[in-house]
């Protein structure tokens, strides 16, 4: 990649991070910050504003890095790639934010508005990145998944995520609100699994030259894992006492998504690569 293009990518990331910060300032009335927070050592040392800004830079840089890594295998061409990738990451981040309703008892409208304040800038970033000059080997002619395959993908990811998450809830491996807010916890977990299935459809059956295991690892650990991890790291970066829980979530969810992808495109399911993508 040429230096000029790298500079443009960095500039896009910085601009979108600034836009993210501005949106959070504008929507400050919907903030979900606790009244008497127990800040982390990092936040105590650097201050909350700098810590939050560093987190935003980390999460947006991670999303931009993944886009640059997988751009050539995202279905479509030009801005269509950005729309697909931006929609996928925006959905992941927005739904991640909505878990705070059951975890912390925050109003859903607050979590939704704060989530949108991150989702909109990352969607914009993907669009801007897609406007940069194309690399050789990008997919142009891409056939969509048939409806049957889309339904199967969403169903499998939903089932795997639901089962895996509830196993973690019941065993106490991760914090959850299934006892205090059982309905919302179930509803969120169900929709989060479906959301990941939609992300899989948006980004296509990646890496047609790779084995199924490597494709599953690429989707689970690279595409989902990096974007999930950088977003969730907000809590332990800013507050004390969340590190173990967040790391457990990242590991469990990444493994569940990897398994879900493997089963979605594995033998017997019928979603093997045959030259079609979503």
C-alpha cells in the first residue's frame, strides 16, 4: 500500500473519531455513565476524556484495519463494499451497546442513542474508506445467497449464540441480567445471534481459497473478534473491575461465532462455496 493511501486512511479514521466524540457530546443528555464511577488506573492517570478518546481511536483503527484486510473479499465494488462492511460493524456495535439495558438497568432509549453515536461514525468511516482507489483482485460480479441460505445462516448463528451465552449465564462465567431481567436478556441474546448471522450474510462467505476451518477462524477471530474486542474494551479501559468479565465475553463470543460460521458452511448444511455469495 502506498504511503499516500496510508495517510488518507489515517486521516479518515481521525476525522470519524472526532465525529464520534462530537456526537457523544451532542447526545450527552442520554449518557449512560454511572453517577459515582469507580475509574480504572488508566482513567485516573490520563483523565476520562483522554481515555475515552484513546478507546475511540483504538476501536475505529481496528475496524479500519479489518476493512483494509478483507476489502478484496467483501461482495460488491466501490462504495457497495463500504455499505456492507459499515452496516455490519454498526450493527455489532449498536447491539453490543444495547446489552447494557439488562446488565446495568439503563433505559433502552439511552443505550440506543449512545450506540447510534458510535454506529453512525463507523458506518461513515467504512463509506469513506471504500471511496479510496480499489486494489487489484476485488470482487465485482457477486451473486447473492438464496433465501434458504440466508435463513439457515441466521438460524444457526442465533441458535449457537443463544445456547453458548446461556451456558455462560447459568454458570456465572460472565455477568448477565437473566435473573433480574429475564425477558430482555433472552430477547437481546436472541437478536444478537441473529445480528451476527446478518453480518455473515453482508460480508459473504469469505476466502474461497481457504479451508473451512481457516474461513471460520478468519470470520470469528479477525472480522468479528477484533471489532467485538475493541468495542467491549471500553468498560475495563475506563472503569475498574470489568477486565475479567470483558475478556471472558470476548473469548466466549468469538469462539461461538467461529463455531457458528463452521456449522453454517460445514458439511450437511449445504452452504458450501459454489461461487455464490451474499
